[in-house]
C-alpha cells in the first residue's frame, strides 16, 4: 500500500492555511467596508431638498407640446 502524509500547512482538502487566512481577511475587510458605507449613507442624509429640484410640466394639448418642444434648449 502506498502511504502519503498531509503536510501541516495543508488541510484535509489540500487548501493551505495561508489561502484560508487570506480569504478570511478579505471577507472581513469587505464586511467592514460594507458596514462603513452603510453608516456613511445613513448618517450622510441631510436636507435633500436643496440638492434636488424637480419640475413637472403638464402638456395637455398638442399646442402646449409643440410650444414646449420649440422653446426647449435641449
């Protein structure tokens, strides 16, 4: 029978401890970054009324539509 030994740096599935450590650290950094981003978005909410301005234009007739298109800069 052949025998083989598993080195101390590899697990039963052959994945090294270094790879597992790097994966764990990466996952931790992603989780922390997501948490910081969520907190920043939540705390960063202020008076959005000054940031956004919406205009509703009612074009209820073909004449108003034509007037809007002819006077629109875009």
